[in-house]
C-alpha cells in the first residue's frame, strides 16, 4: 500500500498531522471522510501519480495517526476552519503554496472551508459525496433524519463515546475484501482507539455548531468558491435521492460548477478507483469535468 510514497509528520499549530506523499508534478491533496484514514486513497493515489501528479494524503486532525487538541465546549479545535488550516500548513511544509484538492464526505466539508478561507492556495476543488453542512441542515426531512440519524447521535455529550467504544468493530463494520487488507487494518486500529473516536465525534459536533455558523456567515456575505469546482457523487448512495441534482445546490456556492455521478457506493475511492482517478485527473489538468 502506497509503494514509493513517503510518510512524515507535520506540526500544524495544535495538531500533529500524519501525511503520505509521493509522485512528481502538479500537487494534489486528497482528504478522506469518516471514519476512514488517508489509507482510503490507496487505490486512487498511485493512479494519479502515474498520471503525473504529486499526491498528498493526510490523516485529518484527530483521525488515524493525526492528533489534535483536547476538545472544548465550542468545538473550535475540530472545526473545518482549523482542519483546513492544517492542510495549508502541511502543503506549505512540503513546498506547495498552491494546489488542487479533492475531499470526500467530511473531507469535502474541509475542502469547502479551505477553498473559502484560502482561495489563493486552491487551484481546483473536487467535492465528492457531500454538500455544505448548512445545506443539509436547512433541508432536514423525515427521510434525512432517519438515514442520517448518526449526525444527531454523535452530537450528544459522552453517550456516543460509551456506545462506540464498547464494540467499535460492530459499530463501524469494515470489510477487508472491499477496503483492501492493509487499509482495513489501519482503519481498524484507528477506530479501536478511544482518542480517535472522540476526535471523530468532535468533527460532527463542530459540524452542527461552529461549522454551520461559519457557512451561514459566508452565504450572508456572498462568499463563494473562486476556483473551478467538480462535484462527484455515488449513484448507489443516497445524496441524489435526498436532494435531487447536487449541482443545483453547489451552484449557490461556486460560479464554475460541473460534475456527474459515478457508479459506486459511498466509499468511492475504494469501490471505483479507476473511474474516480480518471475524473479527478481530467479535471485537475483542465481536460474534462
């Protein structure tokens, strides 16, 4: 897994970020979602390297082998603003002042915040299986609350930690065959760590509070993504079923929006790596998307 990639650790303020990086060419950073680590990209990253990119895969703050601060009542230490700043620090430490990025799931929320807060750093942004958190919350229906109930469970104090840590394997239910054995083992180690579980819950607690406020403030101020945005979604997941065409929602957040669905379940990087890598490479080089 990640043959010919280097692994390093970068200090970014209150966070210590574990990062894999390899290849030569224009820099691309790949941001994973919940409850994965950077290892979720193990099938996509080498394909992008072969297409001529430098590829950087960090564990988000508190996930995997990255660490963050002790949680606080306002959840600011795990806000998408804080995590986006980590990514900028990581890329600068590797010598990249400007880069393309792709974010999946919770990593998509980080990618959105990064593009809004650091527009000079982002050349192109791919947002995968996600909407802005505030858009989800403004469209709550019985269907959303039923299917995405974990958002609101994770926001409760202390109880989710007790429930999940009692049997993390049963809670998260990974599959070594579809994930790949090494990716699965890394994920299993991470989700079996109570400190990682706590940080992942803080990610969701921040989402319903400080992250939502940041997004609502941006919308009120008319702030939008300046760079081209590629929206990708899994055709065998529920994003389109819940909201219709995701592009229509994202057009409120960026002027240059394009995208399409990919035949996959939610964890697209593991289930449809060739299709995802092809879409990302075409977009990042400006040839398609």
